[in-house]
């Protein structure tokens, strides 16, 4: 099996949306809205197109990672620009063979070349700590309301950049999607059966968990 990682192109847009829908369907909730998020990201000024990449196997698109601008602000109102990725997805038929890892590692090197000091995401620690991500509290980084969610994860690319200050993380507003519009958008696509899964209960626990 030969996996190719390359920068996403305009011709990939529809396929990336379809892939995202397949990857997230019934994972965190009945149905999903991540494909609508990808749809809304197209042309948004916070999206960093040069960092967006896809994975292919024999010409078939099986993975995708999308990056946006983000930042942290300290108690002196000093700002550091960071980047955030998400959605990161791999087609269910090709998961757990290293495709997600390849996408993260390849694009992480591009982020470093652009001198961003950190990648900050909201995600499941089980998926990302193996890549060097740490909880935000360990680096004194909270959400804008001063909380430390279990899923606020930071990959420090320039060691010590956050030392001696308290920081608050703000992601792009593109992630604040309208749920009613997401439902309407999904209804315009080919029908998929919504259902429940144990992963939805795990996700419900994760998003209500905070580090003390």
C-alpha cells in the first residue's frame, strides 16, 4: 500500500467534504456536522491553504487535514500567533494504518518552517498525546473563559515560548457554525442513516471534563 501526502487542491473540495462526512458520521453524535464545517471553511480568511493536505492511496482520497489561524493572549495582552488543525479525518476503511500520523507529521514540519511556535487543538488526548501534545494547563494555556478542558491540547514547537505567563487560547470564528444551517446542508446531500454509538457517550464525557 502506497500512501501519498500532498497539498490539497481546489479540485479536491467536494471529495474532502464527502470524506469528512464518512469519517465523522455517527462518531460524536447521530449524524455529524464536520462536513458542513469544511464547506464553510472554503475561502475563509483564517484557513491556511498552504498547510491543508490530503492523503491518497492509488489515487483514492482517504485522509485530510485542514489548518486555521489561531492565537493566545497573555495577562499583558501580548499575543502569539499559533495554528490549529481540524477537522483531521481518515476514511473508516483506512484507519489505524498510520495515515493520520503521516498527515500530522508532514504538516507539522511545514508549520515549523513557517515559524509558528505551537499547534493548539481541541481533540481527544488518546489520539494526540502520542504526537507530543500536552494539556494546555501544563503550559498555562486556558480557553478564553479561563478553563482547562481535557481536550485543549498544545504541541509546543518552540520550547519555552509560553514560559512565565498565563495564556488564553482563541480559535478561529469559522468553527462556530450554525447548527440549523448544518442540518439543512446535510439534508441536501445523499441520505445517510443516523444512529447511536458508544463513541458518542465517550465524547459527551470528554467535552465535560476539565483538568484541575
